[in-house]
C-alpha cells in the first residue's frame, strides 16, 4: 500500500525474466550516498513494482528507461495516487435519486453533506457491479452537515472502472445531499 | 507532452531577448551528484516556455528558489500541471433533455459515461467545447444505445485543443428507459 504518489510498473510478459529499471534508485537519499544501489529496481516477470514518485522515477517515467520500456511494449506504467492523496468525485443527489459512478480505483473515503437534517431513517447505499455494499447504509441517517460513511472491507477491493450504483433515500423527507467519494490507486 | 506532474515555465519577454537561466535546476538524470556539470542547464527562451518534470530540485526552486524569485520579480511565470497519465477527473450527472455545463480544467484526455441501468435504444451522448466544438469521435454525439454500465468513449483530435476554463456542454438523449447518466471527464495540462 502506498501513501503518496507513485508509479505502478507492470511487466507485460513480452520478455523473459525480471526487467531492470537501470536509471532508478530505490535508496531514500538518492544517488549521492547510494551509488551501489543504482539499478536495484526490478519489475518481476508477471508482476508489478510500485515506485515512489521521486525525481529519478519521474524522469525515468517521462523520458528514461521506464518510458523506453513502455514504448517497446515491455511494461505498462500508470501514475497512481496513494491513500493519502486520493482523488475525490462529488455528485449532487435529490431524495430517491439513483446514480452511477465509475470508480477511479479503490474506495478510501465516502461522505455525504446535507444543507439540513436528513431523516432518522435516511439511507445511502453504494454497491459495486457485483452488488457488494461499499458502505454501511444506515450511516445516512440524521446527518446535518458532513457525515462520514463507514467503508466495508469490499471498498478496498474496488478497481478502476467498476460501476458503483449509489442510491439516496431520505425516507420521504425531501432532503438532498452531496455525495463525495475518494479513490486511490 | 508530459506524462506525470510538471511545471510549465514561461518567459513573456520578446523572443529576441536572452534566455533566462534557472541555476538551481538540474536536467541530468542522476541528480546533483553526477549532474554538477549540468547545473544551470535549464534555460527558458524569450517568448517561449519549457516543461520540466516535477522533481525535487524543480519543486524546491518553484517554492522558494530561483524560479520563485523569477516569478516574484515578474521575469517568468510558472504553473503546476498534470500530464496525460496524471489527469484530474470530474463527474457530471446529466438527464435526458437537460444539458449540463462544466468548465474544462485543461485538455480532455478521457470521457467515460456510466449508467445504473440500460439506457434507451436509441441513445446518444455529446460533449462540445465552446471553442473546440465536438470532442467525441467524428465531432458528433456518441452512440450509447442500451448502454448498461461504463463506456470509455473515443475522443476526437479536438479534445486535445480544449483549454482550461473553456465551457463544455454535455447532452444526453435517452428518451425512455434509464434517462440519466454520469459523465466523467478527465483533464490534463494542455500541450505547450
């Protein structure tokens, strides 16, 4: 699990064995003291490596070894956000609304915001395409202002482009809300 | 074209004026230890701009170093931008018969439509920029008849011409069945 920004490099299987990313150092203090570790980053066959978005990784991703490996079809690489730097989508929902959202990655935060009190029996359900609940539905009850929703364990297994179906009910009270979902890589 | 995070540094002076040196940024791939001879290799040409990856030395220069000094004295301007792989996404819920608008955050690199049930057959979705025009394939509305779930729409070349703050109009036609969809637009920094 990463916290900050990182690059996920995936071996595409077009070559045998691990792939060496020769212009990236995994030492925390960079090349001055860690010359002996230069080239210590490998991408295992049939596997992935998550590389913290540091200077050498950024340069490699833009125009170095990682970029060359992408161009040659050896690896795929994606820019990802860790749990501390997730990306949030917000949608406005009226009472009884159902909307769909395409996940940007795993779900790390969910909250509703109301301009008035929601009903004591109000519910917000968020389900993935398999029908698994991402949050505890009862958390939508009696919220005034900001209410954080409790994530289920399935939220961490959510993948990008999975379809989330979000349904808000104020139990006939007519209160709308803003749903804010935060995703990470 | 940048992929990750980057800083675009621009020099508004006439192109006949000398380039501006940023003496605390390194272009060498191995950083200051081996890149000392390349220290100061980063120049911003008069009347031009350079895109530099958001690395440690560039970040420090942007916050409190040479680059910040140049910005404060009015010599250069700089903006923090996201490359194509690090775009920023917004979600817009659109109903049949009611167009929605959104302000672009940069060029468009992805448009996805998501429905919670099957849309009507026929059904279409369109995204148009006030200046760029239609940004979907063929510059026309995309066919999303009976879509149930998520579709990643093909973009026209004009999507890359959308500029930040350009007004986008999003229109869904689905006259029966599910009449609502969510459109997720991902933006990145426009090409220099």
